[in-house]
């Protein structure tokens, strides 16, 4: 039996660093789940992988943030893809 709790306050966040392709862009992947009951966090946003901005995994289980360090400029083409999901509010 799980004690009453607020999942958002019990969430544990996991950060994973990824580097896809032959560009210098790096991606920080964020996943989260409640430590008390195990419910996973599902992120909202455009699904896919885009060096131009944050996206989420196809199932929403990861938020993916492309980044560079302050002295770096993006050296790649617009690789990856993003699926824009519009609708709702
Ligand atoms: Zn919970």
C-alpha cells in the first residue's frame, strides 16, 4: 500500500547525455517517475529529434533538449526531424 503523496513532489529525475550524428550538438534527455508509486512522467510537446529546439520522445517518456556550450556554434545541417502536434489548447 502506497502512502498518500503528491507524485510531482516525489518525482525522481534522470538526465542522460546523447550525441547523435556527426555534428557537435548534444542532447540532454530527461525522464522522470514518482519514487513513491512508480508513475512515470510524460512530457508534452512536438515529438521527434530536432537540433533547433526541444522535443519529446514519440511516447512522451523523455524530454529532449539540444544544447551547445557557450563557445560553440552549431556545425551541422538540420538533421533529425520533428513532428508538430497541434490542436487542443
Ligand atoms: Zn506517486
